[in-house]
């Protein structure tokens, strides 16, 4: 029998519809199911629109089409963004889908990672996350959001280009939470070059690959001894992995590598009951963009998508929750595109 590190399995091992596979989170068997359903229905009634139209035209649901020029230094800070990104602070409603999960998200001080952290915490998960030391003010805010959801937060400052730090964040997460069920390799570095490859230095090439590919390799390797059947790894790729821009040669190559590694890791870890998937965002309004793109691109950021606007971090949260839970029990080696209508192919 496989030992599980999901606490809810210990509570309900004998009730598992999966027989021996108790490690699959069995939250639907909750003894307070009636209360859960009542709360969920209440939430749905409050949140449910009268008509599909009232759910929001996806073209106009969020601002976009044009933004103010707003240069800021790398790595970028949430408070300096106009408008402020929406991470789901006032909209994401949890439904106990990740009760007792222990999760680690890299780069969740801001942007897409923060939206995933809010969603995981409101679904019942404890959340450890990494950030760069200069991002302390964003990290403090993410800690507050996780704790406001009634869950434990563990904020881990450091540089993921350092293998020892990658190993350390996994050890610290396991020590603090007593295990690890979901690893989200979300942190990423990009910097546009105006002239293409002539402009691209070896230092930048190295930094981009270390931040985006080596860190994923080191973190995944460090996490593996702790991941039991039923656990999940979620990588963050990009539309750039499929449709590379000449000004992002190094970045796009790392995002293609992440897709490829998602496929090979899904093949190799499937027999161990560990699912590996990726999310591939299109243009999303986060602090990564203003410091790394020319102002003329920021002003029109996302305008060239079929939906005609940039996405918000909040619009990715449900993809992470799906891939983290047994609702996606037969999904592995998949890439979910959240691109505003541009195809992944
Ligand atoms: P973000 O700036 O809010 O988050 C990225 C985080 O990565 C930073 O907060 C930082 O903490 C972390 N990071 C970068 N280099 C690091 C390093 N060496 N060590 C430790 N941490 C480091 O931006 P985001 O857009 O939310 O980015 C999240 C992921 O989404 C990235 O992988 C990015 O490539 C990907 N992505 C973003 C977009 C977009 O348009 N915003 C599109 C496609 C993919
Ligand atoms: Mg940040």
C-alpha cells in the first residue's frame, strides 16, 4: 500500500473510491458535505449571473487595449502598476478543493504566482513561495492574502539561479508544512533585446536559462523525494514557447524547453502517480512586463490578441487549481493555454 502525505486521506482512507490508492485527495467524502454544498450553492447564487451576457463580455471584462507608459526597474512592483493587476483578491471563491494540501509556488510575490497563491489558500492549501529579496513589499502582501484565507504562508527570499537555494526552499517547505503535494514552477525571467541575437549577451542568455529552466530542473529534482502518488507539478510556459518573438529569443527558447520537459517529466513520473502539466499564458498584466518591454509595447500590451486586451493574473487561477487537484486526475503532459484567443500549435 502506498503511503500518502495528504492529511485528508488519513481521515478517510477506508472511504476511498479508489481502493488502495488512498493518496488521491478524497475531499468529496467530507463528513460536512451538506454544509459544504450549502456554502457552495450560496456562493454560486451570489456570484451567478442571470444571463451568459451578464457573465461579462471577455473583450471588456478587464481594462486593456491601451495602457499608460509606466517604466519601472526590474523586477517590477505591483503598487507601481497602473492599473493595478487583479489577482482575484475580491473575486476568487474557494470550494474546499485543496483542503490540507501543502504547496510551493515560485515567484508568487506578484503576478500569476500571487493569483495562484490566493486561489490555493482559499481552496484550503498552505502556501510556501519564493521571491527575490528586493520584492519584499510584494511578498508581505502575498503573505497577508494567504493568511487572510486562514492558511499558513511561508515566504522564502532568494535567487533561484542558485541550486543550493532551490534545494533549500523545498527542505524548508517540507519542514514547515510536513510535506509537499504541489510544486508550481512559476518564477521566470525575461528581458527584451531590441536588435535580436546581436544584442543578446551571454550573461543574459545564461540568466534566462538559469532562472527559467535550471531552476525548474533543480526544484523538481529536490521535490521528487517528497512527492507521493496524487501529487502534481505545474510548470509555467508561455505562448512564446510556440510563437517566439525575435526580441525574446532566449526567453522563448526557455519556454519551449519547459513545454518539452513537461512532456518528458509526465512520461517519467506518471508510473509513480505524479502528474506534470503546464500553463501557457499569453500577454498578462503583471510587474514582469513594464521593466522588460519598451514603453511603446506596454501601451499596446495585449491589443493584438483575438480578445483585444491583456489578461489579468486572476484569469489564470482556475487553471492552476484544476491541474493541482484530482479533478484533473487523468490530465498529465497537458498544456493549458490562457492566451486571449491565440492558438498553441
Ligand atoms: P511576475 O514578475 O509577477 O512574477 C515573476 C516572478 O519570478 C518574480 O516576482 C520573481 O519573484 C521571480 N523570479 C524571477 N527570476 C528569479 C530568480 N532568479 N530567483 C527567484 N525568483 C525569480 O511576472 P508574471 O508575469 O506573473 O510571471 C510568472 C510566470 O509567467 C513567468 O514564468 C513568466 O515567464 C510567465 N509568463 C508571463 C506572461 C505575462 O505576460 N506576464 C506571459 C507568459 C508567461
Ligand atoms: Mg515580483
